[in-house]
């Protein structure tokens, strides 16, 4: 269902245009964006498109930022000076957030190796003509 929950291509579960796996990718994506520099929530929402997370509900992103702040990974403060409207919250990564990001990068690298091995094994199996049902 567009804009909601339902099944996407191949019967995989989709949520507002993103798979569940991609939603779990939100933490490291936000940490990397904040590692690049301080940002308002709206700016982060726009930048998430770089990682295939453009269609997330903003409430999910803001809830994730609050959770990350509770874990000590990010800090926030009200920015009244650089806005033309009401003050907005600006987020920055903390030392703990930098450590969490480094752990995410390590875990993602290990996961990529497992996925590459799996895909290669499948392709070899299919090339050998053994991909038929038994």
C-alpha cells in the first residue's frame, strides 16, 4: 500500500517505501550524517535519501534521534539564531556516538563479507546447473 505498510516487490515487507532491513539501517546512517556535522532534524530527513531512506516517516526519525540521545550517542540543543521561524533542535554526535558508529561500520563490513560469500555460492551453484528443485 503506498505510503503505508504492505508487501512490495517480491513479497518482501515494505514500510513507507523502505524494507525493515533498511529501517534498521537508520541508526548508522544518522550517526554518519552527524559525524559529518551538526544538523537539524529536517536536514537529516533530507540527507537520509543518500542511503535509500528517503521515504521514512519523520516521526520514526525523530523518535530514533531521541533514543540515540538517551543512549548518549547524540546531543541536541535548541537553535534560535539560524532560523527564521521558531527555534529548531540541532543534533550533533558525541564521543559515544563515534564509538557506536565505528562498531556499526565493523559489523556492516562483516555482514557484507557474509552476503558476498552467500551470493557467490548461489551463483556458482546455479552456474553448475544444480539450481533445479529436487
